[in-house]
C-alpha cells in the first residue's frame, strides 16, 4: 500500500478496527477513511453502494461485525447470521464494483470444525461439523471469506482473509452478558474485588483450551498481509500457545487482585473443547506475535479501568 493511498477501515470504533487504525498511523498511512454506524449502516445496501461510489477507497479492511460470547450467540442466532452476512456482502460487493485494489476480510477461528485436528490449519475449513453455540456466526464468516475467494477466481480481484483466534485488548467489550470470555472475566473479577464478594462463579468446568492474541498484534499482521500476501486461502492469526479456561481465570484474578474463591458452574456450556490455530503460514510469511498473555491482560485491565463506559457496551 502506498503511504498516501485511500484506505477504508470498516468498524473503526470496534476493538479490531481501532487497532488497525492505530497500526496504519504508526506505519505512516494518513489517508484513512472511516464512518460511524450512524453515518453509514453497513447492513443497508444502498447506503454502502453510495459510500463506495463517492469515496472509491483503494484498500479496505473489513473489521466490522456483530460479535459476542456464547450467551449472545445462543440468544440471537438469526441476528448474528443475518447482520454479519448482509454487512460483509454489501462491503465486499461494493468494493469490487468500485475498483478496490485490495480488500482484507476479518473472520474468526470458529469457522473451523468443532473437532478439527489440533492445531487447526487453514486447509481444515469445511471438513467437519461446526460448534453449535456459534454456528450462525461461523456460517456468516465462512460466506464472507468464500465470497472473497470466488471474486478472485471469477474476476481476478486481490481480496484476502485472515482468521484470528480469541482476541483481547484496548477497546474491548466488557458487557456482563454479551462479551467474550477474557473481557468478561476481567469485569467479573474486578467487580468482585470492589464489592468484596467471597466467590466468583465461572461457566463450565474450566477444562476447555483456548488461545489468545493481543489485538494490536493482530492489527500488525493485518497491515503486514495487505503488503505481503495474496491468495485464496485464509491466513490464521494466533500465537500457537494455549491455556485452559481455569488457568486463564486464575491469571485474570491474580492480575486484577481478586483473592476470593473461583467456583465453576458445570450446568453452563463449555463450548468447543479445544481451539488452537496452526500459525506456521503467517510465520513463513515473516510475521510473529509479540505480546505475552500476562502482559496483554495487564494492558487490557488498565484500559478497562481508564475507560469505565466500555463496561456498559
């Protein structure tokens, strides 16, 4: 990407989009186009078409999405599928129609089969059944990355996709019911510490294994791939390291400073038993992650403390 190229970041107020904007600015890109949801509703095809026809961005980072944890996904299956599928199709299609030179689609590791061989390579896509708790979201993301692939194959576009593992960091969503596991734990242990609660109840039995990537590391990879990768197959974004949810909860409690008891509610779902990405493809391209989990959680907790309104989202 040329330093003065017009770059559109869709979803710039979200955790991933805001990190991509930070990464672009760090690397000297100044012609960044953004729109809030109030200014541009990406689920409205006519609005998206008008925006692309007027702005003609040369590069697009598609980081906008309706996201949430297990509870949110289970409660709104149809909403997660519809909103994500419609907004991504609108953006990708309009980017192609208006001569976008390159687009990068942000997906999720939940696109891979529930019982995929571990660690999961990019080639295991569509080789087995999905995890039911986030099936709707996964199907939408699979559709987005496949549409990018099919445009490349039919029309010769240069549209790529990246599939991140579980993300966390500045500008995360700490909603008590709709957030992902790590921000949810930060909020839960912080509130328990402040209130002096003797115990904190966590979902499941703590046994699932999860991988976590600091969002600014992902943003660095996103910019890197725009400059160094073209291809129909997606690229995994992760660390290749995993922890149990029990270990994660104990680490968050330690960093937050909560001294009480952690109790596990086994009546609640665990989700996928294990989700570890094979990140050898990104490594072979010349990229690697930088932020250790303990350091990243400290930074995320600082962000939570200094931005209390995030907890209400």
